[in-house]
């Protein structure tokens, strides 16, 4: 699940439903990991432009 959160796969919610994840696990692996991914991409983008 962490791999799918860090990669640009749009089917995270379908995968979570198929794996019968709990909502809090989905928040941890889905939302938090995706937020970390966006932060890293934004930071690298900022570094490249400067």
C-alpha cells in the first residue's frame, strides 16, 4: 500500500477496499504517504529551480 501511495497510481481507494483496510490504515498509508510524496516532489522542484 505504501508503494501505491508513493507512486502516481489513481486506484488507491479501490485497492484499499479490495484489501479490506481499516479507515485509519487507509489514512496513514494513503493520505500521509501521498502528502510526503508531494512534499518531496515540491522540494526537489524548488531545488532545481534555484
